[in-house]
C-alpha cells in the first residue's frame, strides 16, 4: 500500500519502538518497509556467509562480522537498512561508543540474500543505499540462480556463477572462496 502524501516520515527512533509483528523492518527515506521473516534456505545461506566471513575476519583481527545489524545510512529523512550479513573494519567498529543503537554509516561490506518476496527494484534500492552511504562492497546472493552479484559501484555489477571465485577485494584482502561453496548443502 502506498503511503499518503501527508504521511509522517518515520525516524530511527520510531523504528526502534515498533512492536514485534513477525516482520523485518527497515526505513527508506523515512518510509517503513516490511518483509516477512526469511525461509530456511535464506537462514542457512546467511549462517554460512557469517561462518565463512567471521572465520577469516577473526583470525586476522580485521573487524566485526554481523548478522541482521541495523545501519543508519542517511538522516532527515532516515534510512535504516539491515543487511543479512555485514562486515565493519576494526578501526570503524572500535569507534562505536553506543552498541545499543544502529551503526552510524554503511558497513564496509553488505551481503543481501535474495528472498522469493524480493523484487529486483527492492534489491537495486538496497544496493544503491549502501553504496551511497559509503559501503565499499555489496554482495547479492541469489539462491535461485546460485549466483553472487558483486557491486563496487552501482553501474558496473559483476555476476559470478558457481565456477567463479568470490573474493573480498580491497575490503577483505586475501578472502577468496569458490561461489559454489556458498551454496553447498
């Protein structure tokens, strides 16, 4: 349902006060977005990505890997996104003084897993929001196509198939896995 033109834009504070209604909520330019909770395959892929990234990041002391953490990407109007998986460098993470709030700014890496309910425009909007707020890398994991689309810019994505290698580029130097490892049962 489209919001009315006189609808009040929500803030990050409004978002924190929403009751748990079984949906995942985000704000895009002050407008409330809601998605159903993910299915099992989504949760499985999310857990796998966290394990793969966290093992690499922890052993090298590179920063923090998060699942479903909230990021305040823009203010007035507020945009709050919650990537399925995120990485924040050690330097940026150590500067956080209030871990009971949303992270101020974009993650260095945002990972979104495509759900059956997602439309291409929604995914594009998420990528655009992350990159505009300063994310250096966005991965879109598509379980249906068994691909990972890599965005360092909005206009030049690279789609990787099962036989390709996913690497962390300048964000996670040395991180490299076959795309098929993301989708292993």
